[in-house]
């Protein structure tokens, strides 16, 4: 099944492995994927907190304060998927062009519906 498209129409369990798990790979075989395992890897976990305080001050006035927090510990990441790389995607150049008073095709494409005709 290697190289073919796996969709819900041809999906069956159990899945067949594409290679022998923990199999010996000859040194001359350059087509095998390399696997690695970090023995210092620990289980990640999240902690969530929330506190709410509500008091009635007068008959028609209520005071309410809330605090919500999340904390992740021992999280594994090699790159931030939420990080935008403005140096390679053209946004920085488009911003500098607009900052200098010019028109940027990238910003026109992004904000085109908001621009006056």
C-alpha cells in the first residue's frame, strides 16, 4: 500500500507497517528512513486554573472578577507552528513598501475587500 492514497474508502484496521519495526538495516541500504529516540523525553502535561469571585455590592450592582490560566510543562517542540516568519514570506517587504507610502500587491491581496475602490 506504499505510495497509494489512503482515504476513508480504503481504510482498514489494523494498519500494515511500511517497514519491519526494530528490524536490522544494512549499512549499505541508503533508502531506509532514520529513526531516533530521545531517552530524556518526558511525558508532557497541562495544568489549567480558573478562579471566579462574585459579590453583590448593592441591590442593583454586582462585582465580578475572574482569572483563567493554562500552563504546559515538558512540552516537545522543534519549531513554533504559530510563529510567522515575516522575513521569508514577503510580509516585511510589503509592510516597508506601505510604510514608505507605496502600494503593495501582497497587502492589496490580503486586505483587498477592505480597500476603497
